[in-house]
C-alpha cells in the first residue's frame, strides 16, 4: 500500500515511468505510456547529421535529420586577419575567405609621423602616416642651421630656420642646449616678481638656464640691443650682477627671507672726534640721506622705454620726488620723510603717503616688499 501511494505521488508530480518509442520509422515524434498510470507523453527527438556548406564559395550551411529529413540552416563565415579598407584610410575590415563578405574591425591609426602645428613655430604634433589625423603627443623639433662663428658672442651659434631660436656652443659645460630666447623668457619672468620671495623662487626655478655660461652673452645682447638708454643698460647690468652672485654664492645666501632691519644707528663722522656739520633728525636713518634713483623699464622686444624716479632725502626730514623719461621731467613733489625700524615713510604735501621696508647695501637700497619701487641707487 505504501509503495502504491508513493508511485501515485510521483505521477502526480509529473515523474512518469516508461520507455520512449518513435511513433513511426519516418517521424521523430516519440511516445511514452506510463507503466503506473497509463499517462501518455510526447516529444520530438531528431537525429541530426553534421553541418555542411552548400557550396565552396558560400557560407550558408545546412544539416538534416536522418529520420524525418527535416533540415536547419545557418550562416557561418571564416573571418581572416584585419586589413585596411583603402590606402589612405585607417578603417579596418575582416574579409571572409569563403564568400568575400567583410565585417568592420574598427579604426587603427599608424602614429609614426609628426607635423608642425603652425607656420614659423617648431611645435609638432603626432600624425597618422596613413590618413593624416592628428594625435595628442607633442614635441619640439627645430630646423637648425650649421654652426657659425659669431664675433659679437665670441662663440659659435646656430639658428633655427623656422622659429629663429638661437643656441650657443658652450662645449661640455652645459647639461643641455640653452638658447637666447630661453634666457630672455627666464629674465622677463624674474623681472615680473612682486617681492624678494618671488625673485628668489623664480631664479631658483630657472637656475639651469640663468646659471648657464650663455647668460653673460644674453646680457651683453640686452645691453647692446634691448636697452633704450643708459639707465636701462644699468638695470640689465645690475640684474646680471645679481644672477652672477646667486650662481657663485647660492640663491638663498644672496636673497635671504626678509627680516626686520636693525634699528638705525647714528651716522658716524668721517674723522674721529669731529662733529657733523648738519644736525640729523633723530627719527631719520642717516644712511638714507642723499639723492636716490629708481629705473623702471616698460615694454618688450623692440619697443622699450625707461622711467627714472628720483627721491631726494635731506638731513632735516624734508624730501623731494619727481620722475624723468624721454618725454621730459615731471612736476617736483615735496614733503617730509622718516625712517624707523627699517621702514622708510614718505609723507607728500598733497596728503599721499608711501612706506617702504628697505635693506641697504652700500649705495643700493632694496625694498623687497614693493612691486614697483624695489631697487634704488644712490647717485650722490
């Protein structure tokens, strides 16, 4: 009884028992009669032959059932290696070796060429040698002339025929070629610094260029070709001296971080025991008494001009201020001055005020925190 109940449960769940038999010899339909419940089940089971191509130059395939002769069809290509679609194209196709049909295989560039981006410049961009498309990699490629002896620079030079870049023959002392244009760009960057920290940072950043033996030749060129007048020549000469000192003594030793100056000391007499003929105001730094000049160069390239600013500080605390350029001398402004704790204070009669933190080195006054009036020279 238990077995009969169990068998009925299996049939109720669809698990019938019995052999599958073909209905006829030419059909693929099979029939199963359950030995327990006489339930009839049907299914189709083909006896497929292997797939065969319909022709030697076709990719259509067929297979047939050995019993009922039913057939199935499909297309199966034999794809070859990718080939370019055309001579000047980078589109690739995969041809079928049987029927000649092709399928897309993507775009494959050949980045083995370079082209100049602009006329008169030497910047190149990677280029596909097949289709001419441009890539993302860039490089500089100059068209150098032969080395030629230059009497002005006292060495051999060569010039790029495209952009005019000029490099010097400095032998084996330089790690890499340095050009006149590279030094000019570095010098202009230093001249745009806003304070002593900026000057120190920019000279350090451009040290491989500015400390090159070529730098001296650049400043000879600047004095001879770029300076508009004697004052401008002086600025270039002073900057050349500053860079040379940084090269010999170290940038951080020459351009130390700004610290408050020591309290001013009374001016010493030129002779022991001799008293000064002029009484100096106690609120003044006697070292500042005199006529000071600041030279500012404006413009770039072939268009340059300079402006001289004069500041006269006397021992009584009065001062005069005026500017002079190629177009003439400006109005003279008067006022009073004082200097305490390393700061020069200028009070103009019209109510304007200027205050400079200063450092003195002989006949040079350096105002490191000033953007415009940074370097002054005593002229008497």
